[in-house]
């Protein structure tokens, strides 16, 4: 999940010649969608009988990294971090002929940054 090719595909900007060249040279394919649902940390630690090992196991590291990387590159990548976003994404794809409007990607990025910050 934290492999350079994964993050290169998320952070790469195919419209920039330098990024496109780096991606090609390193056999990196661009991502246009990243979907991550984080571990249920808050629900886990809310349990009265939760143990420290159980709580630690629910600390998500890779998911946060993927979400923030995709949100950073929202000009090229859509990031979904809540299941309730899925129908809105599909609606966008239908309305935009298989594309996603830049404003939608920006809204998703804003939600992603808020989600990871809280």
C-alpha cells in the first residue's frame, strides 16, 4: 500500500511532461480514483472492554496516507473516504459522460482532509 509505484500513480500529474516522463520511465500508471474506508478506531475505543492491543490494531496508517495523497492531487484524482459518497460519484460519472467535474473532486478532497484531520 505504501509502495512508490502506488503513490507515484496517485501523486503523478500526467498532464505535466516531467511527471509523465517519470511515470513512464518507472512503469507507473496514473490513478483517477482512490477509495479508502478507515479502520473503525473511534467505535473500537468507545467499547468499555477494549484492550490496548485491540485499540492499537485499529490505528490506520496506510489508509490516511492514501487519502491525503489523493486529496493533495485532486486536480487529477478523485478521493472517496465515506460510503455515502459512492452514489454521488456514480451520479457524477453518469452526468459527466464518464468523467468527474473538478468541483466535485475538490469537494471530495476537502472532505478527505477534514476526515483525516478529525
